C-alpha cells in the first residue's frame, strides 16, 4: 500500500516535471506553465471583494515634491482623465494623430473594449458607494461606442489608420521597442521616452524598462526576488503621477476605477492603491521593496534620469 | 541516477497514457466562441473533482494535465485572437503584436479560477508577465501590472525575450488545435 502511494507520487512528480521540460524545450519557457502544488489546494482563494479597511495602509507618505521647473503636460492626458464620453474624445484624438493622439485613441479603444467584455455575475451588487460610482462612471465613459467599434479587429484597423502613422508618441514607443534590444540604442531611446513627459507613454514601457538580458534591474541593482518585477512595475505606474505632477490618481484614473470595480479597493491615489496592493499580494517584503524604490522612481521620472534604467554598473 | 531514469520512464508512460485521454473527459470541450476565439472550458464555475478517477494518482490529475495543455494553447495567437491578429508573427509591427498580446492576456485570465485552485504561483499576474506565441511559433514576453485591472497590458514587450519557433520567422504555421 505504501509502495503504491510512493509510486503514484513519483509518477505524478515526474510526469509533471517531464511536462514542464517538454514545454521548456519547445518554447524555452517552462515558467509559463504554472507551478502546481497539489497540497496547496484551497490554500489560496481568489480575492473577490475586499473592503478598503482590510487593506494594509501605506507605510510612509509619498516623497515631497522637489521644486524643479515642470514643463506643461500634454493636454491629451488631462482630457483622458476627465472625459465623461470617451468616444467624443476618441474622435477628437484621431485629428491629432501627429501629436500623439494615435496612442491615446488606441488606449481608449482597448480600455472600452475590455470594459464592454467584462461580465458581472447576475447576483453582483456593489459593495460600496464608491464601487457603484466607479462602475457607473466607467460604463458611462464607453457607452457611446457601438459594439463593432470596440472589437479587437477595430483596434487592429486603428493601428493601420494612415492618419496615425506619424504619431509622435507611437514613434517614440516603436523606437524604444526596437532599440531596447541593443545596448547602445537603449539609452538614447529611453531618454527620448522620458523627455516626452507623457504619462500614457511612460505607462507603456512599465515592466519592460526593468528587464535587461533576463535580469530585473533598477538603479544599479539586480533584483532576484520572485515578486520584484511586478513590484517594480507597480511602483513605476504610481511614480508617474508624482514624477510628472499630473492629475492622474483621481476620479477617472483607469487604475483606480478598475481596482474599485473589480475588488472594491477604492483608493484615492495610485500611490495608496499600489502600496497596499503590493503588500497584500507579496507580503511585507514586497511592500518594503515598493516603499524603498518609490522615491527614486519619482526622481528618475521627474529628472528624466535614464542612468537608473541602464545597467552600467550592476552590483 | 538509475532511479531517476527509471522514474522518468514511468513518467513518460504515465504522461502519454493519461494525457492522451485527459482532454476528452476531464474538462469541457474546447469550443470556438461567437467572437471567433477559442473557449478553453476553464472559466468561471470550475468544479474540481472530489475523488480520484481510475488511474489518477490524486483527484483532478486529468484536469490538471488537460488544463496545463490548454494554457499553452491559449498563449498562442492562433487560438486566442481573432481576425488579422491570428496571423501576427514575430515580424509584425509592435502595435500588431501588442493588440494580439492583449487578446491573449484576456484569454489567459480565464484560467485564474483554475490555477487558484491548484495553488499555482506562476500565473501572469503573480510574476508580472506572460508569454505570447505568435503565428510563426516565435514567442515573446509581455508585462502585466496587477490582477486588479482587467484591461490593457503595457504596449512594450520585454526586451530580448523573442525566442524562435520551429518555422522560419514570419511564416504562419497553423496550430494543431486551433488551425
């Protein structure tokens, strides 16, 4: 009996290992198979709805603003944050293709497409006034679009729209993606992205800027912790607001709205939201990392300091 | 070492014996949705078995194997995207790859309930990125921000993560499951 159990266990472990190995060989990415642990059944119930009171509070306040001259931000982002009807803004942005309207227009289509696809259970009821408001606002913002305008085929067609081929922000993003593969071009392309001082453009490079030859790096350090990459990405998204001193992080900010709708986590700033989220997801270590790197990320964005994102002297 | 080789042989036999039939009865069949992408039968309402079936080392083993296979399939643009995105290859523009990646991510999210039951720690939201397999078999990593957000992955793939497939770059190769 005992031998049978051992055999069964060995067969399972080996078959799973082999399965991973096969996938690794074909895709060189065994990690894309979720590591499973049969003993962990029911150990991690999926978060559904939690009240803000259950979330850990941010440990420290955001860093104080450094008094340096700030150039005016592109008005497109301000409009994106405050728009009640995103279709109206979308049509307007199409006329501003050269100025970055294409990137913003695509963001609107993808956001509204995802919002339209979201399905709530029949029994769903808002858990708070804030959650109900966030849901109503998000639905109102996208209500003017007809279904066909929000298909991913429509998004793909927008990518080919000749009016948007000379989009300044898209061009910067394309250049970054192309040059990020190279040691020399990476710094120049990233400098151009930082100097654009556009919140939406900076969001597009979140994550990728910390990936260097398979290592996760920031400000001269290599991070080996399993949670480091999502924590760095979250901190970057948060730091954009303080780094550019823009009005993101208020009503209309899609990150705040999404968190409020999906999990009833209704924060008033991105900093508050992501600081709590990283600690909830990755424990005190993850929360501590967020707090440790956040001020430096704000500096990097504010001062357009590309050196922290180029691994010249990895320790 | 001998034991390892022996165990591996057993594992091969078990894997091929079990996985061959796993898809047939352990999860709902893979179907094509009205929108054109594939439904992998692991969305809301995943109901794990309470007792081991014949040949299973533990309850739900067949489902686990089938789910892992389908997760790989869902990473493929041939299975998880519609229209022109089904033909996006490693040679397509960044924007086209981004749009395809966004669709793949939405399909991978269907597996959240499935993986949460099995205690998986390597889901896209937990590690901060996911893999997209393009129509030419090349694969690339894309970042995600947080599971709290049901939308829009960042528009930049992870640098230097493009890996070749089994066909020449840019040549569309039909997927064995999704055509």
